C-alpha cells in the first residue's frame, strides 16, 4: 500500500489539474466527438439529423470539385506561408536578440501583430486603381501601363494571400523564439567558444538550437494549425474562380451559408486529422526521445 503522504500528493495534483481537464473536455474533447458523430449525418439545423454513414466523405472526394480545389490551395498556401512564417520568425528573433537595443526592437517588431487596422493597410497597398501604393509605384517606374486589379486577377490572389498570411503569422512565433533565445545558457556558449566554435552560425547550430527544442516544437505546432486552418484574407469570398478557396472557406460556405452542418462537419474532421497527423510528425522530429538521451553515469565511492 502507498503511504498516506503519496495519496495526498496525488489528490492535490488532481485538484490542481481538474480545472484544466474540465475546460479541455468541455471545449475540445466534446466538440471533437460531437463533430465526428455529426459528420456521419445529414443535418441542416431545421430537421433532425439523419444517419448517412460515410456519404459526406464520399461526396467530398468524389463529387465536390471545389473541395479538391480547396484542399490543393490549402496545401499550396499553407505549405509556403507556414514554413516561411516559422523560419522568418526565428530568423528575426535571432538577429534582434544579438543587437544592442533588443527590447525596443522586440516591441517595434511585435506591435503590428496586436494592432488593429492591418486590413486597411493591405487594402491601400493592393488597391486596384492607380492610387494604390503598389500600382502607383509600378506605373511610375514604367513596369505596367494599366493598374492591376489585384483582388480579381487569379494569377496574383494566391501570392498576395501568402504575403499577408506570412506577415500576420510572425508575431506570436517571434515572441516565443525571443523568450527561448534569452533563456539560453551563457556558460554553454562560453564553453563552445573554448571548444572551437568560431562564428555565430556554428553557435546557432550546435548550442542554441538544441536548447530551444520546446520553443521550436511549440512554434511548429502553431504554424501547422494555422497553415491548415488558413482563411483567405484577400480576394473576397468566394474568390474569383475559387482561386484562393481553402478548407476553412469551404467550411464557411457549407456551414454558415448553406447550413449543411453534417457536410461541414466532415470537412472539419478532415482538417482535424490533417493537423493531428502533421503535428505528430513534427513532435517525433523535435521532441527528445528517451533512447536519444545520454545515459547517466553514477559514480560510487569506494568504501
């Protein structure tokens, strides 16, 4: 039998863990389970749900061309914007952390991500008339003869969306990486210089990155979730010829416009398993496995 002190410790741990467990169950576990069940039904908010099995999933992949387009666009936009935002967040955090006025520069870099009105700035930059900043520059330098209607041209909608999403996704990751960089062990850096590390890139690869695995993992998970759940912020809804249509936009279409909740839930489940699968891959790559950790050597004194 366990001693009473151990039972008390377990009880206190459960008490402190209970609020998180309750909220996580209510707002995460239950919605996922309900969504799984609803994805197997035909439900339009007016009639009672009727069980249809896997018909919704079959229709998505076999009959819904817009879903295939949304899936392709999600992989294209998310596959570029997610890694780009992740790498740029770390790059800027690493550069600013090595500068003199890093606290001030951190505030300057992070402030736009929490400030409102960014959509107004992007609308001004990519306005379709000659008064838009990008069109004005291109016209003045002679690159174009007529203003480009950026939000109606299918050739430019995806690149502009990627640019906007990358800019908007760097704030949180940047702050997490800055926290990780400032918590690096200075003694390890000094020891690395003694052992032959001669430049900043060697220090980054051999000393800084191994210490930042928790921050790198968190940033990767948030980037994956954001990339899979991307909603196009440029080009209107729906975008011309569904050029920037993504899975989130498809859910918006069927869930909140057509009110086909069963069909929208099936799309949500695909997004969930896609995020979960990619997250597991990243966790395996960045987490420390027990077999990779060096074995501890215990020295015994001779009697």
